[in-house]
């Protein structure tokens, strides 16, 4: 059917006159509608990533602690998804930070990232600047990016956050510092603003919190990525009421723990540090709520490795790893199974998951969350969003750990370990504490897992050749 519309000059003039009168009213209304659509339906979510240091699997109330009072973190857990089988990529500080930001096993950047980089041996180096971090991708996508806390991927520029995708940095470059005067283990002043040393008075946990909150307030009107790598509860074991310890120019390699009157019971110092950490989480969450950002912000809380139970020199009763074997620096579960909580009200249903996840998973997860193309990058991790938002199971895969001569491989419930020249095979679903060694009775399983580990080691060593 053909329809012919004849021109009517009078009618056209009436429409034109109507539009001229109504446009001053219509344009603001349309603009307001589009702005509303942009800030809600089309808004890219903010990301707040809070990483505690040396916090053990059993140090939080929501993970079974009856000693530590952690109401804010427990509330976060109640509102989000709590992992019971999440693993840091290494049992030390630096390795997990590398994997978290790059999505790659840290060994791909060289064997020195098996453990913590040293303020002596590695003072003039750090994470290769060629490494691509999630902060860089988000920054290119228009996100404001801030890092406030412990970096430990380089002790000084140029191996600092501003060259790895962050717009702002406040904190320490080293692996530990006095919580009051910010002197590192080598006796250097170690508190920075971007690429310049800038001393600042205050307790480290409080300073990190203050700068994080200021960042949120200043960037509330555009998407932001806030990385909060706390120093707590790493030594020096100093709660807010403990005394300063370090003096500029003094080497603390053999006196790095703080003022501990009773070395057999470090727990009171650590308890107050955990309380300060929990207060920090509460203040950050409160800021998001006050600014009406909670529903558009994904919040992660995790730890970089397991906690210390004891330390040479007679230090005992430090942290808790719950039912897990061993502690920080070990390839047993106590070294790398860590508390992890992810919250995003309205998007992530509260609950608990037994799915096995890993530090390398954050990179592809955040990239997908922000609709960022990763191009030719092939991260070692997997995207957690289907699990977080739809409870879809993660794909089957093997996970690997290496620290110097010690190593481990995980495949489903099975874990093969090699430490102190001894192989051990454990079924974690039946033996979470890794107490029953099945290696002698299951040689075929041992061979299969060892073969998988050797193949992985060959792969990451080959990747690392370009950085040596």
C-alpha cells in the first residue's frame, strides 16, 4: 500500500512555532534524562580493592576468630560473597602484588618474584615497567586510579605506581616500615607522595584510610579504581597505642619487629592492628554509603598471604590460620589460603562459595567489569564475574606455587607439595590440614601432578627470559 503525504504550509508553520516555544523547556529535560541514563544504566562500576598484609585465614570473626573484633569486615562478608578456598599467588608480599595487578604468575617476570623483593639486593629494580597492570587498562578507559599503602614492587622511582597506571600514590615503597615514623628496615625514610618523599605524621593505617577517603570524595563523579594495600598486620607489630621503634639511619634487619615486651605473646599487638584495619574498612564503606556510591561499587577485601604463627627469636602467638597447616612463607595451605570477600549490593547475592580462586583472577575480572579490552594479553587467571553475579562454577584448572626450591600444584581436591626435598600428596576435601600424606600409596597421581608442575615451571621460566 502506497501512502502519499501532502505538504500543508500552515500546519508546518504551526509545528515550527510550537518547537521554537518549547525547545528552551525540552532541551534541559532531555539533557537531564540523558545524564541520568549515563550515571545509572550506563555507569561503569567503581572498584575498591583492599588488601591486608599477613592477615591469616583465621584472623577475622567471619572466618571463625573468637579473639579479634572485626564488625565492619564481618558486615561486608554478610553483604557479599565469602570465599573459603581463595589463594594468594605466593606465600609472601611481593608475589601476590605482582599477580594481582598483572593477572600473570609472578614467576613470568623472573625468579626473584618467587619471594619478597629486598631493600638491599633489589633496591634499584622492581616490577618491569613493560608489565601491563589492570590500573593501566582502567586508566586508559577513563578511570581515576589511586594507590594508597604498601607498594613493594619497587623501592623507589621509576618502579613506582605512577609508572604502572596509577594517577596518585601515597604510602611506602618498601616491604615494611615503622607505623609511626615511617622508617623502613634499612633505616630510610619511606613515605611518598607520587614520586617524591614527603614525610607525614600519623599512624600508617590511619593515613592510608584518610587518603583513600579523600580520593573517593574527589572522584565520586567518575569511575575510579582504588587500590588500598594496607601494611597491617605486617611487622613491626605496632598497634595505635604502641610506641615508635625505628630511628633514621639505623639498620633494623635484626630488630625489625617493634617493641614487644613478651615475645611469647604477640597477639595483643596484632589484635589492636586488626582492630585498626577493621575501622579503616568501616570508614571506607561508610564514605561510599554517604556518597550514594555503594550500589555502583564492587568492593574486595583480601590478604596477600597467610599469617605468621611464630617467628625466629622466640616470637609466638602472632596470628591465626585456623585449621590450615603452616604459615606465611610456606607452600602449605597456611601460607596462601587467604580470607577473601567480594561485595556489590544488588549484583552479588550474599553467601559463601567453595570455588577455588586465585590472585591472577582479579585482572580479567576487573577488565570485564569495566568493559576493558585486554587485546593480546593472555592472563593466567580467569574471570570471576560469572561466579560472583550468577554463581556459575569456575572452569577446571591447575594452580601452582613456587618459592625458591619449594613448590606446590593443585588440581581439584588434590595437592602435591615439595618442601625440604620431600614430596607430599594431600586430598584437601578430606584433609584440609594436610596431615595425611598419600604420596607413597598413589604414585600415579604424584607423577601426573609433578609432570603438570614441571610443564608450568618450564613455561614461566621461558617467559621470564626476556627480563633477565
